[in-house]
C-alpha cells in the first residue's frame, strides 16, 4: 500500500464582497501553471437560507514527481449566504458576490503510489530501506515535503491577493 | 509525542490607532523569513462588520535548531474596527488603517519532534536522564534562543507601531504572568 505524508492544512476566511468567478478562474489557472492534473469531484449548490444560497466545491489535483512520488492537493470551498450584486468600479458596472467564504487548502505526498513495493513482504522491506537509507527521510523526503508545502503557500497567496485581504504578500515566494 | 515546553506564555501587546495592516503583515512575514523560520499560517480570517473590518491571524512558524529541538512561535493577531483612512504626510496623501490590534505571543520549545526517543520505554528513560543531567545547558540555551526571538519580534512590532523605540523592557525569563516585574 502507498504511504501518505500530509502537509499542514491552511484556512482562509473572508466575509464580504468578492469576485467569486475571478477567484475560481485564477486559482484553477494556478494548477495548470504548476502542471497539476486537476479535477473537481464535488460541485454543489444548496438552497441555503434567506440570506442566500450555499456553494460547496472540492478540488483534487495531483502531480507525479517521479515513478515513486506524487503530490496530492485538495482545496475545499465552502461558501454561504451567496448573493450576486452589481457594483460600480472605476466607472464600470461589475458583477460581484456578497458571501461568507471559507477556503481550506490541504495536501500530501504519496510514496509508492503505483504500489510496486506492497505486493510482497520483501517489497515492504525494500520500501522501508528505500525511505530510511536511500532517500534518507530527513534529506530527500523532507525536500519533497518542503516543495509541496511552499507550493500550497503560493496558492494561498494568490487566493489572499484575489480576495483583496489585508494580509497580502509572501516573503517566501522564492522558496521552491 | 514530542515534548513541548512553553517558554513564553501569552505575552501580549495591544495597540489602538493608525497603522498599515498590509505592511504589518509584511513585516512579520519578512521577519520570520529573515530569522530562518518556516512559514505556517493556520488561519487567515477577514470579515466586514458595521464598525470596520475584523481580522484574525493565527501564525505558528517554526525553526529547527537541531535534529532534536525546534522553536515554535505561536502568534495570534486580532484586529477590530479596522477602517481605511487617508492621511496626509509631507503633502502627499497615503492610505492607512485605523483600529485596534491585539497580539498574543507564545514561545514554545519542542524537543524530540521526530519522536525518535519514545519508541521504547528504555529510550524514553535514557532521554529523560540525558535531558535532565547532560543536555541541560543546551536546553537552557535553546530556551534563551526562544525568548530572544519572541522578544525581538515583539520589539519589531512595537517599533513598527511606534509604541516604543527599542524598549529596554524585555522578557528575560520564562514566566506565566503578565506584565513582568518592573513593568506594571
């Protein structure tokens, strides 16, 4: 069986007026730019309450680093009280969305995703040796973990900037 | 489980007045990067209320000092009633924010974060002995590093907020009370 090493989840919350279409497109584009295979297994609209409808989107994306390692990314959008409004911005009418939004970004590194090593007992011993002695958990595996971790922060930075949050910018942008 | 020692417990800083929220964030983010901390933003929240924006950040960056010990700074920032205002400075209008900001700092020293010394009872026993009698000077050094880093960040933010300029009141020993002696 493959082994997953999770990276730490991050949460972005915003209540106010946002450009939901733009956010969707920009974040979706990020996966394309970083060569991730993208899919959206869940896209739900619920009637919600009098305050507005509810949306739920779940994204899954992955990228194969080599025959042994794969990056998995999961993004959860929970949006409540969604109401479309028209705003005049720079003299032009723009359609924006008033809502409460919660964005969760999560991911993991999947080792031996092709299950090459799990077929026999000997394979499992090799898997353990490969991770501890050859890839040396601290050196190579930690580098992969780091790469995925800082990739996710780039995605989070894009979301924060698109949502026009005060916590803009990323001092770690040149890491990976 | 790794052992977490809270070296600085809930050190606080409050401010009310003019400041720039984005610049404050950049200052903290840049400081963590400069000091070799890994980024960790647990929660970034922002909502619009009647009296202005409510902003909440939960940051928990960490720095590995050795294979055995790492420093974690837990910082919670709560900003309320944040409004955007235009301020005239040297005949030029600049945009700033006005509101209240509260900072809560925790300095944590985590030892054996890879759980290497907890697999067997004998290892655990040895680790406790080593920690108590052999590694004590090292652990004390790590604690003082944690205190120094939290103090430095605290001072940077204070300076940014123009409360004090390089204040001589610093946190010098682990304590569970606030304010420290001599500051009240």
